[in-house]
C-alpha cells in the first residue's frame, strides 16, 4: 500500500489536514466489501489493561474516513465514497462490540472533517452514522473529537444534538471563535465538553492564567461536573519531552512545553479549576511569559523595520514569464523535455557517518569539506553519465531541508531529541522559531559554487522557501505567522541574490509545504495565500531575467490553489503527480492556462519500485496531452534522499531514456 512493488504502484499519500503528518488515501469503489481485518485497537487496549492502565481507544470516525477517501482507479470520478456509509457501519459495530467485551467504557471517534465547510448532505451523514451506531454504543461513553479549527455553526448544532455522543472535544486554541460559539449557542446539559485549551500542535508553554480564565467562563456555561480540561488535538504533532533537551538555553526552555509538559499543564489547569491552584507553578509560568515578551533573543528592531518596509509592493519580476523563459533558453540551451531531479541524492550510511563525525569533532573541518566535495563529485558524475540536463549537487551536507537552513539563521533554536512523526517510520526534527529571523552569512553559496565548478551543465542552487521553512517549523505564536514568513523571505532573498552573483543560473526555491498551511475554512484561505505567495515572490524578485527560478511542491492536493501557484510567478514548477494518479493534470484538462515551465513528477520516489521506460513515457504523454511541449520538464516526484543508489540509477536511466524517446518521436512528427 505505502511503498508499492514491482507490479502494483504505491497508493496516494497526502497531508493530514494542515499538519506535516501524512496518511495513505483510501481508494474505494461502489462494489467494495469491507471486512474487519486489523484488531489493533482491541489488542492495544487489552495490553494496556493488563498493565493496570485504563485507556480510551481512539478510532477515526466513519464519516471522516469516507470523506477523506477517494474513488479507486478506474472508478467514475462522480462516485462518492460517502455512499458506502451503510457498508462500513457494520464493521464499526464489530469493533465496538469487541472493545465493549474487553471492558472498554469510553471510546473516542476522531471526526476532524467537521471543521471543514461541509455541505448539508455531508452533515446529515454524521446524523445517520451515529444513529445507526446508537444501539451498539449502549453502555459505552463516546467522545466525538474535533480539532485544528472551530466548528461551523451548523456543524456545532448537529454535533451537540447527537444522542449517541456523550462528550464533544473542541479545539479552543486554533478554534479562535469556539468560545463565542458556545456562549451564543449554549452547550447540552447531558454532554461533557473536552475543552482543548492546551495547544497540541505547537511547543510553546501554555499561558496558564489566560487558559484558567477561559475555563472558568466555560464552566459557567457547561457546569463544573461536565467540563474536562484537554489538549487541542493529539500530542503526536509535538515533541515528546523537554527533559531530553540538554543543549537549549535555559531561557528558551522556560518558554516551551513538549508533550510530557503539556500533560502537566492539563493537570495543573484541572487542579486550579477544582480550587487546588499551584501558586508557585502559575507564578513561574507568568514570569516566563513576560520574559519572552521582552527578551533580546526575540526582538531585532532592524529585522522588524525591514519586514514592515515590504508593504506597498507586490514584488513581482518586471518581465512576464514567457519572455523570461525565452531569455533563459537562449542562455541555457536546453533540449525539448529537459530532465532534472528535485534536489537530494541518496543519503548513504557513509554520508550520515561523515556528518556525525564532523558534528562530534572526530574529523576536522578540512577533512569534512574535502569528503563532502568528493561526494558531490560522485553525484555530478552519475548525473552526467545518465545525461541529465540540469544537475543538482545532491545535498550531502544537509541533514534536513528545513533544519539545515534554520541552523544558519538567527531566531531559530534546535532540539536534540525533538522528533515528530511525518509518515511510517520517518520522523523529522522541526526547528523552533522563537525570535526575529535574519541571515548572518551565506548558507549554500560555497557548496553550489563548488558543484558548478566541476561541470559545464547548469547546476541548480537548492534552497527551501520561506513558506515551507515556516510551515515545517514550530513557529512563534506571539506575532502573526505572516510577519515571521516575511522575515524568512528577506533572508532567502539575500541567499538567492548571492547565488546569482557567483554564477548559478538556475535556482530552486522549494515550497513543498505551501498547500499544507492553507487554513481549513474557505473564508480564511485567501488571506493566507496572499501573504504566502507574496513571500515567495519577495525571495526571488531581484534576479535577472536570465536566472531561472524553479520551485517544487509535493504530496498535497494542489488543484484548488492552482491560480495561487500560477501567481507565484516561478519560471518552472516541479510538482508531485504520479502517486495521485495524475490528479494535477485534471485542472489543465479543464482549461486552466499555465505559461511557465512545469514538471509533473513522472515516477514515485517514496516507493522502491523502478518504473519501466515505457511507463514513464506514457506518463509524459499524458502530460503532453494537456500542456505545450515547450514548457514540460521531466523529473521524479520528489528528492531522492530516502532511496538507495541501486534504485535511483535504473529509475533515472529509464526516465532519461523516456525523455529521449519522446524527443525523437516529437521531432519526427513535425
């Protein structure tokens, strides 16, 4: 399912709402028969119980499961997975019966799709689902959990009326209108409110006094016995324990709370609400909040002034993209269907060991630099032998596409053990943006210049864009995210212009996480897209027409923001396409005009499967059916960091062969 094999391609993987966690999208069809296959929820409940721990099993709710699914390949796109509700409910009944038999008294259903702008028939599906489950749920208390935004009023009214539901979980951190919603519409006296006042998605210490005041307000509406203190969402989106961090400055640590500390915050708030306030803890918390506001670590007046000065211009390059592409082609002289890769090459054990030895002072800086240069030479040679047109240096010096840049920017802090799951066994260690951001020194120029010096082919300068750095970090919550993003954009702008000055003609500014930061509610999306796209343009608006700006996006649904992607005004965009079954191409079939270069990924790098030349050629032909040949690029879906050379070399060989095959066919068809 996740990786695919020699016969079956991997399933589509996309982001869980606006987080950096990925899930595999279920593929459903009208004749599908659901069966109760995995007993994981029951097995884990029993295991905990054997150790004397009573837990609340958590299941993805039936309606959210179906709303997050898609029609399987070959199924008419008009098919609605929600029509399978009657088929899936019996499976939920089996699971619930087994949990009840095992002794479970509470069960949590996660129904996060309730925070979206749902249509009336979708809301009715929740009523139908929980009415059908009502008899089975007799004897079990049900928490219906929502998160990442506030509920629309119609969804709130529907949820609070469900008879089978005993408790409702609401996000009062990101759901900024939730408190007013409860005040205006009230709360049912027969249900518990799980009040998510402790942020489960970020790492900042809770303002305990402010949260306590909110809880007291809720208590006056809900009642003392019906109010439960909770986190805003699962703690899987934050790091585990601040006690594991020995290298963070004490002042910065005083501003933070990881998962273990957030549990203590929940307990402290619950105790305070019950009249057992820990005065010493609350005083220390208030002192830390004040320290953060006035700290010299946080505030940089020059950076704030530079960001403020950005207002009043939309920072567009003066020449239209079509004219820029012509100027770039005259300089780069690339063939039709130019080939490239997205950035990283396999991070072998030797490369990881090299960085580790340098970090622990087991080798000198000189030894490290020479070894990295040798690795870059190897990667360049491989690409030249494969006859790839626009090269990359492989990024052997980089640990992570965000952490690497954050380590060289002011205003960032880094953990030693702050790992967060991204998908499967892959975890990331997000940087912490605690203060105003600036770039003290060039970050990539040395390596890009060294790589370009050993080849006559264009070498891409590789940068992570401001929006992705923002969205893949733990971001300060004491100013608007847009302000922080503009500060990062100015830092990346300096880097872009330094790369251009040293002779790099193609510069890629990855914005893999642009879609990820899109607010869940449609009414809030235009504002986000405005400042996010503006930030990208700030980063590259100062380059010459002959400097080609690329960007890359992956593993999200981009169709609904295609016009904002066009508005980024990049010269070339490479974008995930293969795993999502060419979903991206549908927008061009529907008439969206795109004049810049575009490289819809022709094979899925998250699978070890090696696609045949003919398969890749078929994918390129699907692209050529909806896009002009002179704007199409040929590239993988994403970077090659997680793959082995035994997979990368044959896959890229076939990719280049497919591009050459089609060049010949197109030339002969003239």
